[in-house]
C-alpha cells in the first residue's frame, strides 16, 4: 500500500507526520527497554518493527529488551527476537520453539502468569514500568484512538501505561474487523465497579483503544499477515474425547443441571479444543454461546450454521484455511462476535456470573485429579498456563481433556502424581480421555483415584496405577502417596524411555 493510502488510515492529520519506516521506529527502542506489545496467539501482533529490531541486532549485537504481550505471538516477534538474543525477559505465555529453548536454557527469564492478572498487576506497578507499546492497528481515529486488528489482549493497558507508543498500521488485516472490538478498562480497587456484563453479547466499551496522540512517536506501514497455524485433521482420539464430553453434557441436561442451550462455552487453543467445539455441530439445540479467549475454525463454522448465536473472545485465531474461508466475509459475523481485552474475556467475576463451561487441555493428570498444564517432566516449560486457571477455578463446570497416552504409548498421561501442578484437585470437576470421563464432583481422594484409573487411564497402565494405589493406601492418609516413588514413572521415562515396567 502506498504512503497516500496509509495517510488515509491515519485520520488525525497531525499524526501523519509520524509515518516512518520500521527501521527508523526500531531505532527508538533502546537497550533494556520494556516493551508492551499487542497480540494474543499469533493474531494482531506487531511484525515489521520487531523484525527490524532483530535485523539491527544482527549488525550491532543483542539489544536486550523485556517483552509483555497478551499471550503468544508469531515468529516475526517471538522467534526473531529470541533468535538474535534480544529477549531478556518474556511475559506471560509463549509457544515459539526458539523462545522456549531460551527459556529452558535459562538465557531468557520467563514468568508464567494467569492471563487475567497481567493488566491489573502492571497498573499496580508490580512488574516495573512499560516504556514503549507497539500496537498493530487497522487505523488511527481523529482523536488518536487505535483500532486493533485480530486481537485485543493487553493492548489497552500497554497504551495506557507506556511512555511512548509505536503503531503498526496493517493494511492486509480485514478492514471488516472495524467495529468488532469492545474496549473496556476496569478501574483499580478501591474504585472498581462491577463489570456490567450479564450476557455474552453485552457491549460495554469503545471500538478502539484510547490514546493520547502525544504519546504516538511512530506510525509504521505493515503488510504482513498473521502467522496462522494449521489445525491437524481431527483424529480418532480427539473425536472420541469430544464425543465423551458431549455425551456427558447431554446427561447433565437430562438431569436438569444444564439448560438445553447449555451455558456459555470456553475452550482452550489447539486441535483437541477445536475438535470438542466442532463436535457440538450435532447438538440438538441451536442458540449456544461462547465466552472464551480464542475463536478458532470450529466457532466460525458453528456461527455460520446457526448452532452458535454469539461468541465473545479476545482474539480470532483461525487456521490459514479458516482465515481464507471466513475473513473475506467477516462482516457477516460482526454482529455475532465481539473482541474484548483479556482482563475482561478472562475475568473471574464475569466467568462466575455467566456460569461458564470451561474445557481445557492437560499435559498430564494424576490419580487424585491434579492437573499439569505447563511442564514436561516437571522441569521443562512447554507453553504456559494461559487462561486455563482463570476459567477453571471460577467456572460452573470445569473439564480437562487429554489423550490417555503419548509417545506411541510410552508415556501415560495419567500418573501417580503430576510432576508439576498448575490446577489442584479443588478446581477440577471432570477429566476426559478417549476411554471415558471421570466425574470427580463430591468424591473423596480415594474415590477419585479409582474413578480416574477406571474411566480415563489406558488399559496398558491401569494395573500399574492400581498397584501404586493399593500400596499407597497401606500407609493410610487422606490422599495416600508413596513419596519415595511418586515420580518413579517420570524417572523411568527419563532413564529407559518409557513409563512401562
């Protein structure tokens, strides 16, 4: 797009003098700067300025920066800055291979934080100040308002708190996204008022980020698309998990514990989450709603069919195929989708009020119902807790899903004791694998262990788990464990490459 076209997207004429190149904007970022960047999943994140900063580092050497985002971003940011050793600290969630390697080697300091907590804690000053915000935008309004693109994340907080703001105006993001956003920022305690959302479709804010035009120091044209990830084809295991969960929800409706339209649905990111929502295409009642963090392909499909009537989120995260199919027609969905800041999309107050059905994935579960969402082998960070904790503790019904095994059957996803615990037994209602559902509500630890082993564990591991359970119970205790061998399965995997004896 030409500079004239970019100027048309900057409605505040005084700000047009700030239009510059990515290279010049990157020069405004000094060593040891703290950046607050738009983006939530690889959606709506800055692309050309981080790439320019990485190229500058290739010539000058590493330019250390601390980076806050909404969640993960794409390779142009997380990948390039980690690869060039610019990322000194990173918050609060990530999915990039290069970044993950830096975190697990100790080169990059990473704090894994509940996504609904970030903005408030930044405002309190718990983590220091934000120096520069880099925000991807569709356009800038006459009064300096910044219209986000495919996500909101923590952008409102970064713009509020930063000394300087760099705006990437992206000309290949769908212009039809204009008007889909609902930006509402709660006040800090003790002046906070109830968040006025009582229905998924309630709009309570503005369609843009408010920004003092004097803060904007650079406006950079961008024509780089979001680096969307393909979704793996639905396999037999994910399909079976989805079927098991939907059968369970049907029984809940039959028993009067859920309405026939269910309650608002929340689902995590990835293939399993998408499969679960896709399975609802056969649900007998229309008018389902979604209150979640990300809108993936399945939500678009269910909106198109009318099965879902409204979806609230903080990001659109379609696959490349999904984006090609639905983005050209985004105007057809705009009256049924809203994108909010993550401190609203993930807010415990709203989650509790709406009565969310929370469905998230687990790395592993243990026989008492604890959940590991983040660590391989108890030490190696995978991605992070994301928003699963925001929803799990506050939902009307909390489900965690995982296949019973991985690694060709060498790894049991049901273990005696999780090698790392993100969600305690107190926050988990049901566990789902391809073999069945363990309904843990109201059960004692000994009852939970029997239910999980019987309903969720792979047959190859059931007797091994029962053997551990029997011997642990000889030692008594409310939640019996053999502490000297609680992690023996993980150690066996480390030493001989399998959890099987």
